[in-house]
C-alpha cells in the first residue's frame, strides 16, 4: 500500500501585496520572494498576470516609468520561469 504525503497548504500573498508588487512599491528582497512564489504557484502567477493586464488596459495612460516597470516585471517573471 502506498503512503500519501501530506503537504501543508501554501500561504499565498494577499492580492493587495501583488498590486503593490506590480506597481514597483515593494523592496527588492520582498520583490524577489514574491517573484519566486509566483514562479511556483499557478494561482498567484495568474493573479499577477491579471493585475499587469488590468494596468495595461487601464484607459489612463502610464507614464514612461510605469510602462518600464510593467515591462521589467514581465521580463523578470519570464526569466524566473525559464530557469
């Protein structure tokens, strides 16, 4: 008979924290931790993608810094997922 492994539930970051992360408002160490979490958690990766898409679809135009932050975030997530 095989033994089932009990895996403790994952503690996902609050949606507000993902929004702050997407806006570039988290310190670097927290940003790295959140990115690592998103790479391993499909639910949070999807939530983050939705936030970034919402920002991209917002009728209020982003300034150059906002656009650069969104692009940098997408690039970082892509790099993390490919490693």
